[in-house]
C-alpha cells in the first residue's frame, strides 16, 4: 500500500533529518510543518475548526492513539471496542495493549459491517465504534453514516480507519464515482486515521491521526518534565520531523488537483483490471470501491504463489481465500495488460 515518494517528499525528508517533533520548542519550523500538514488533512476530511492531530508512524499508531483517547475519556470498567470483522489487524495489537475487549461484528454480502448488528452490541462498556473507510483487504467502505448515527445516539465516539481510503475517497465523487460519506462531515466521527505514507506519496513513516476536538486529547496528555513543552499527547516521544515535512511538501506541491489526477489514474487502471479479470472468468469478490481488487479462481493460494514466483507481488488473503492487488500510483497501463496476460497463460 506504499509507493515511491515524490521527489519533493524525498528532498523535504532529507532537509529535516535531525528534526524531532517530540521536542517542538527546539524545532519550531518542523512543528509548524506538522501543524500545516494536519490542517491540509483536516480540510480534506471536513474537519471543523479546532480539528487537531499528529503525523505519526503509521496507521497502527494512529489507531492506537484513537483507542487510547477513547478508552481514557470513557472511564468505564471492562471497556469494549466494537469493530467490523474486516478491521485491520492493528486493532488486535492495540486492544491487547490497552486491555480493551474487541467485540467483532459480522459483515454483509458486500463486506461492509452491518449497522443493525453494531447497534445490538453497543453497551455501557463500549468506549468506541470503529468503521473502515477502505478495508485493508478489499477497500470496502463501511456504512459510516449509519455508524455515525448509532455513535451519536449512544454518545460513543466513532473512529474511522481511513488509513488507505482517506486520500482516495475525497476525490472519487469529484471524479464521478459514487463514494459514501465517511469523514468529519458526519457528527459521530470523532477521530480519523489517514496515512500520508500510503496514497499520500510521502516517505515512511507517515501516518496521520486527526481528532475532531482538542479536548479529546486531554485524557492522553503526559507530563514531559525536561522538554520544551510541558505535556505530550503522542505515544511516541522522539518523532521524525522528516516524514512530516515530506507529507507537508506533497500537499503543497500536489494540491487537490494533483491528488485527484492520481486517484483518477489509479481508478482507471483498477477498472481495467477488474474488467479484465471478469472477462477471464475470475471471481472478483467486490466491485472495487477504490484501487484494490481481490479475486479468486479454484485455487487462489496456488495462483498467488505462481504469480509471486513469476515476479508479480500480489498478496494472498487467507481469511477471504483470494488474491489481492493494490493498484498503486506507480502502476502503468502496461503493467495491467502484462498482468492479465500472465493470468491467461
Ligand atoms: N488500517 C488500514 C485500513 C490499513 O490498510 C493499514 C495498513 O495497511 C493500517 C491500518 C496499518 O497501517 P501501518 O501499516 O501504516 O501501521
């Protein structure tokens, strides 16, 4: 799910190698770039004034921070998190670390969580509901609007994991694709994960975590006795300014138009791949909602092995028994036709 960073991202990264966002008073320029990168992400995701956040190491840390804040804000005994069956495996780690019980909710035929089933398992112990805006395996988008309503009704924060989709979905509608609402425009959404090191052409490590309200961070503040700021909200102490600067540089240089063009290309190639696979008689699990395609034949594990041996780096997803291709921006039309040709032979 990563791609070659833009040249300007590499340049910015190298200019900020010594920058430490963990001690912002010493690196005010770096801190400003991080803040501005967060503002760009917040604007894209309809964050209201006051939306705040951090450039972190990736989606895992972003999800960790969201769950940490939700747990601490709730102050309940035996806290639980309601997640779709398709939630990223980072939630297994995060919930283990935070001693949160995971309540898993099944999916419908389109691999989206069933809101009715979510409603049934929300209790007084629920500290957060999680929805995917682009599942890692299929790019499936949960019905975030319905989840948001449930979250509001129960006074529980909805966290949206848009680690991958957060830099795809906002452009789909503008390109004429149907794309559901998934961001801070929905009242129940309190935090969003969106990673510049995935569809954002940034350098690794660059995850993003946004919170609707800065008050949401009070409960994860730690005193930092010897640093330039008295408190810190991030989990990680010393943090790289380099990849935050790289993310900032990409937003400044590409702008909305640049991202839109990239997403357009990725979606056109995705459609080409999807149609080609259908023509060849493969079962495509889900009509792609973003630039991820998953398919199978009678023996997808063997197929994935064969493809990998012949140089195509595809993943096999055991849970869904399928081969998965992420159509990242470095792919070209020729790759898609060569790939389909390999499948034919
Ligand atoms: N969430 C989703 C939806 C993802 O697709 C991924 C990674 O692919 C993650 C979280 C974890 O992100 P990272 O590997 O950057 O920690």
